[in-house]
C-alpha cells in the first residue's frame, strides 16, 4: 500500500551528547570512532522515523575530521532526510561541537549517510515519498541526486583503478613518492 508523503520536518532529529573522558584518545581528543557511532545512531533514528520501519546503513560519505573535538564539549548532531529513492534514504548530518564555558560553537563536519529500509521479511521495502515544503528542502534533494551521480562515476573509475594499472609502465610515478622499490625492477 502506497503511504502518504512525509515532510522533512516529520523526521528531523537532533542528538546531543556530552564528550566524557572515556571517549578520548591518547592525545586527549575525542576518538573519530565515537563521532562515527553518533553519526550512525542519529542517521538511523531519522531514517527509521521517515520510513516507519527498521533501517540499515549502506554507506557513509563526507566524513572528514578537520578539527578536533575536546573532552567537555557538547556535540549536537542535526539529521534530516535529504533524499529518498524507492527503498533508500540519504540523511544529511550536521555536527556542531559547543564549548559550554565560552559558548563557542564549531561546525566540525557534515556527513551523508545512505540507509535502506527493511521490511519484516528483512528485504528492502518502499519508503514514503519526501514532501518538500520549501526551496531549501528541494535544494538538498537536488544536491543529493548530484552527489549520487558523482559517486556512481567515481565508483566506476575507482574499480577501474584496481584492474587497469600496469605496474611496470608506472614505476616512474613511484620514484616521486615516499616509497622505495625493494625488488630488482628487471625481474619480471
Ligand atoms: C543495503 C542492502 C539491503 C542492499 O541490498 P541489495 O540487494 O543491493 O538491494 P537492492 O539492489 O534492492 O538495493 C536497495 C537500495 O539500496 C541502494 N544501494 C545499494 N547499494 C548501495 C550503495 N553502495 N550505496 C548507496 N545505495 C545503495 C540501491 O540503490 C537501492 O536504493 P533504491 O531502492 O532507493 O533505488 C544490503 O546490501 C544489505 O543488507 N547490506 C548490509 C547492511 C548492513 O548490515 N549495514 C550495517 C553494517 S554494520
């Protein structure tokens, strides 16, 4: 049965968590894995609300940790459905770290998580269409289509990179890199 479209705001979700000392690495900053886990958690909550069913993570894009997050920061992850396909959803997540003592907020990264909705039979199941209520919603949907197209062409190029490289013909490239050839190049 076709479900009613659902608005972006229907499933918008914010998760706020205090960065406690046990989340820190040996350098005293927060482990990247802690943030990844929170990103996955908030993406799941947002996707499951929209889909009204259990969802699984298929891929995570755009996770670049450009600034460290400190112990004591309050990290808020704002998640919205950016795009829906037939059974998949792309959730955009904006991560903000706040220093509670001086009130300074830093946008640490934006990630895009693709989730797939699963039915009771554990097979991908159709999700409600997304109701776009303003130009911002439409812009995010269009951007997600563009990223999807870019990713598909990138995936083809990436797969070709594995199979199409002639090592002997490309050894010169390695001489400009920080690596050392440890075998006799004339041995074939
Ligand atoms: C996600 C999964 C259900 C897809 O299975 P599948 O047999 O490829 O199913 P389909 O071909 O019907 O694809 C289902 C949807 O996933 C999308 N999809 C599949 N692979 C994808 C990928 N690498 N990136 C983005 N979307 C992808 C398809 O485009 C399709 O979307 P649509 O229905 O909106 O068009 C399956 O790969 C799976 O269960 N993976 C494990 C997920 C999991 O356990 N995650 C937690 C990891 S710890």
